[in-house]
């Protein structure tokens, strides 16, 4: 049995509690709908760990968008709080490297969200058309034999929806300055020759 899932800050004045208070205030100017552009206001000013969402918020934004698309919406401030409390960060608890794409399973399990999880790129490709909603994580740099290549520009995680025209997909928050989703002919065009990390498909989407 894993540790019980935590929903709210336990200690007044903790970093999580301060972030939660700030993020709740910022949320008043966020508006509704799906999120794009983590480097744009007000989204860029939300805090995750010790850093602004503009720096490390892509996994949180991807999960937020999926919950919206599955008609299971959650407030962004609440979601950030849960990511912090349940240590979904990658490597450092400070949030410098964002969240671990592989740990997103813990969030979906805690919220009763059904999903299929893939770590093999081709297997993900083969099954991507089975769901209208997905998440994919990849290293930003294109493939290189150099062992440090993947770490020099970080990773990115996005939510996407499968459109009505063939396999066309709409990708949310593909780039930090986007105000609308970007269109790709399929998931292969999005990833190209970048290193695949993992993907999620949501059968209810």
C-alpha cells in the first residue's frame, strides 16, 4: 500500500500553503477553458515549488487539460497543491525540473481516472487512435547519440485531442507563447525524431 494521497497543506506558512494562497488569488484572472501558453500571464505567475509555472508547469497544465476534457475539472491551484504534497516533482522537490511524467499515474489513480500507460514509442503510436484524449512526454531536443543531448534542453509534456479529420490532433501548450492549440496531422508529426518518454491514453476521452 502506498502513502495516502494528500489534498491540502498540513502546515500553515509552509511553501505549499503560501503557493496555494497565491495561486488561488491568481486563479481569479485565469478564466475558464483549456490552458495554453505557460509563459503568458496570468498562467506564468502561478507557483509550483520554488519556481513559476512558466519554468516548470507543463505536466501540471497537461493534466489540468485532460481533466477538463474528461469532464472531471479541478481547480488549477488545487491541482498544483496536490502535485507538491504528493511529491510528483522530477528529481528535486523544489520543482526546478518540473514534474515526473511517469508519476502522473499516481494523480490519475488518486482521482479514479482510467488510463492506458505506455513507455514504448511504437506501441503508443499503434494505439493512439483508440482514444480522443492523450498525454505525451518527450525530450525537447531531437535524437542524438550524445548521452547529454536529452538533458540540455529538458523535456516537455502536452495534452492533445484527436480531431475529426483522419488522425489530426490538437496539442495544448505546445509552446510557451501559444494562445491556441497547435494542429498536427498525427502524433508522429508532433514527436518526430525526439526521444519518447511516456504516453497516456484515456479510454473515456
